[in-house]
C-alpha cells in the first residue's frame, strides 16, 4: 500500500514537471497572411506588404498538376509581431536574437516543391554581422524550433558595410569609437544629426568647414580643447558612402530608438527655427512699418497641430532600407538569427524571475528584449517554486547589457485570466519580480501594442492651446512650444546655419 502511494506521488510529481516545462505553443495564425498566385513557368518577383522581396525563377517550383501555385506568406519583423505569434527565438534551447522571420508555403498544391533556390530579401532597420538563416521546425508541442543555420548570401550591402568598417578602423578608430568618447566625440547617430554633405565636407577637411564660419564645427573644436582632427581628402566620394553607411548601421544597431530620436530632434529644431525666423521677420517689419497691418501668418502653415516636439512614429510605418539576403530550398518558416552564446556583445549574465501570486501549471513566463528581438519563455525552477529561469536552472544566460527588457507572466484558466508585466534594464545579475493579477483578455494585446512603439517613447509637446493663439507675440510664444524639449537647437538658434549645424544629440 505504501509502495503504491509512493508510486502515485512520483507519477503526480512527474506530470507536474512535464506540464510546467512544457513549451508554450506558437500562434502564427494570428499573423495576417498574404496570398500570391504564381505561374511556375515564368520568373516572378513578389513584393510583400512589409517590404520583403521574393525572387522565384521560372521552374523553381515544381508541381505535378498544372502550372499555377498559390503561395501564402506571413512576416514577423517587429518584436510585437514576434510576441503576438509566439515565435520564440531559440534554437535547440539556445537563445537567439532575430533579424526577422518569414513564412512561405503553397496552399493549394501540396505536392509543390522548391527545385531551384528561391531568393529572399528581408527588410531590417540595420544589419547585424554574423546573422544566419535558420529553418523553422514545428515541435510536437506545436511551437517552432529554429534549426540548421546557414550563412546568408553575400550582397552589396554587407560588402559596403565591411568596406566602411575597414576605413573606420584604419583611419578613425585611433580617435573615435561609435559609442564612447575618446580623443574625439562618440560618432553615435552623427549621420542622423548631420547631412551627408556636411559630414563629407567635415571629414575631408574639418579646418575648411571651421574657416567658412560653421558655428557647430567651431564650438566642437573649442569643446575638444582645440585638438585638430586629421584631414581626409582621399575619402571623398565612394569611400565616404561606405564609411558613413557603416557609422549609420552601427549607430542603429547600438541604439535604434536613439537614432530615430536624434533624427526627430533635428527635424523639430529645423521646424522650430523656421517658424521662429518667419515670425521674427514679421515682427521686425511690423515694428518698421509702425502700425501698418501685417497679415498674421496663416496658422495652417505652422506645424503647430502636429509638428512640435518629437513625433511618435509607430514602428510599423518605418521603412527599412537595409536587407538580409538569403536563398531557400524548401517551404516553411525562416528566421534570420544570431546565437547569443559566444558573441562578444552578449555577456554571461544571471537572470531569474520571481512571481508574486499563485503559480499554477498553466502559468507561463516570458522575456522580451525589443532591440535585439529576443523572445524567450521561462522554465519553473524545480526547487524554488516561484522562480523561473530562461536557459539553465542557475539563471545563467548570455544577455546584451543595459537594454530595455520586459518580463511577462500570464495564467489562463477557463474562467480567469491573470497577467503581469515588469519592465527592467538588463544587467549582469538580477532578479525581476512580476505580479500575476486578475486581468482581461485585452491586456496582452495592449502590451504588444506598447511593444510596437518601444523605441519611440518620447511624447510630443502639447500644443492644444495653439488654436487660441492671436497676434504675433502669442504666435512667438507658441513657437517656443515647438522647441524640442531637452535639446539644444544649437548655435543660439542661428537659422542661417541650420540645418547643416544641428543640435548635439539629446542625452542617451
Ligand atoms: C587625431 C584624432 C582624430 C582622428 C584620427 C579622427 N578624428 Fe574626428 N574628431 C576628432 C576631434 C578631436 C573632434 C572634435 C572636434 C575637434 O576638436 O577637431 C572630431 C570630430 C569629428 C566629427 C564631428 C562629430 C559630431 O558628430 O559632431 C566627426 C563626424 C568626425 N570627427 C569623424 C571622423 C572620421 C569619420 C574619422 C576617420 C575618417 C575621424 N573623425 C578621424 C579627432 C579625430
């Protein structure tokens, strides 16, 4: 009898651990599908709604019945899509950082097979060196495991970036790093803050730019204790494009949100200074004419309603101008990925999650790092019954440092839904607490919507009062509201020197 009881308990225990370590399933049906009818006898290029291109050569798809095949395509390039579809970024248990995922498969001719490689270009906000193509395999718990990594097809863009990297290392790295100040300033986001022309002039001959009276260049020279930067006449033209493409790509890779912000700050400063200049001109002529009526600037031409401050641009509307190039030899899910383990940027760290609230066998814990497109599920610690880990039970996991990250806990039973999320910044060792609290089924959707705009958290300056503005002085006051918060528009608002001498980047 005792023996029987023990057996029972063991069995129960085992069932519990099976349940608890069960991989949460993917729900790719939540991603919208696009359908394309292909004539397999002709060359076809498909353009997807989110900007991917699929190159299908004549005869690349073989089917025994007829010549038309209907293809279904699904795309997940943003972290919000990845989370929504439950597309965990892991390869045989190891964490990955994704560059984007795509699904291509026939819906009518199930015998259709890829007999010649199909070329795919996947849009990305920036290129990460060392990304590989992983094939998605459905596991028995209907989640996707990414396997069989292959190198990407070498292309012009990667060639451009590595040429730029070589130029940077040979010429600039003695004095500059992208992300920290050395002898010269950090070059992070410099391409968002200056025009190509200004940068080319400056890098080729910074002394000439200062000599032409450029206020920003002169201020910078003072700030850096009059250390003269080398002249690079040889970098004019093609090498400059390579060099600046590299600096731009690195900046976005290190801090995509900051890149957008720096660009918006320049736009906002330009808008602010433009309005200021116009108004001051009107005021000047008003004073000159002393009383003669002046047409008050049509408010519609002022960017007051939608222009001021930093605009919050939804991630979806950002058009990416970088691409990952690869070829596929079969249908299904594909993922452009980097294994976190062993990459210098991903530091050996400790991360565990502690849940406040009742944990059941349905409790699921997830972690999201938007910038690196990392989406992992947690495993309940066998000994510590309210603690979850993501890779090994001791909590070790390679992580990028100082990144905004989220932990999510959810529990769903037939009559109740519990949900909780905590935002944190990744560091070497930490325990993140999440509280499971009663919630509704929209909570998860609201959370993913919030992820959508992750990088773009700055709020626009409130200008609701702008409608009531009368007269030039109040317009001038209103113009002050256009001035971006926390940004020095540079050089005393000297519009003559704008926008080639824009503001320094807002503090990171
Ligand atoms: C000898 C050291 C030195 C070298 C080498 C050097 N720089 Fe500089 N750079 C500086 C210093 C110092 C400044 C700040 C202005 C000053 O004091 O001249 C600067 C400023 C800049 C700026 C303006 C930064 C901004 O965004 O406001 C850019 C852009 C720049 N450098 C790019 C480059 C590039 C690209 C190279 C390589 C082709 C390079 N520099 C090589 C020292 C150097």
